[in-house]
C-alpha cells in the first residue's frame, strides 16, 4: 500500500527523471558533433579511439534518457544513469581529465554529481521496484537473491 509520502516521492521522481533525460540529451549535441576536449584527453590517456568511445557514451546516455522517462523502465533507466554517472565521476577524479577540464568552475563535474544524485533519488523513490528488480537479476549478477 502506497503512503502519501511514497506518492510525493514518486511525483518528485518525475522531476528527477526529466532532469536526467534533459542532462543526457543536452550534451549529445557535443558528443555527436565531433571530438571534444574530454574525449580527446580520455582517449590519449586510455588508448581507446576517441570517436568510438564518444559515440558509445552518447548511445548509452540516449538509451538511459529514454528508459528513465518511461514509467515501466524508470528504475532500470535510473540504475543505468547511476552507473553512467559513476563512470563519469570516476573519470573526472581518477584520470588526467581532472575535475575542471574546461576551467569553467567544474561545471561538467558538478552536473555529473547532481545527475548521479537524481538517479539515486529515483531509485530511492521507487525502492520497492528497484529491490524487486535486483532480486530478479541477482543470480545473473553473481549475487545471492535475498
């Protein structure tokens, strides 16, 4: 049974889902247009060719944006977004990319952290569905189902 608090959280989760989709889709214009400083640096550091790396990330972000907007796939989309943003935050913190590659006050890093928090919030607001999904796929992830 859903409480008023759960209803409010789910309503707020719509806003968080819209933010995630907006954030991912807004930056696709840069990823799809051509090389960027971020992917140039990451490519030089990792040895992964810049264009496939950039287009792979763009594709994953577009998929997450779509999934998080559809109510039936929102939990999966939020989990996917959380993973993508965890990777982005990790790249900013632990590679030569750095927290402020554009010297603009770390805008990309701050947005990655906020988008990560929004994805975590969506998962919290839909925690019953998230836990059910985790239980369902735990064996495939090498985990024991609770």
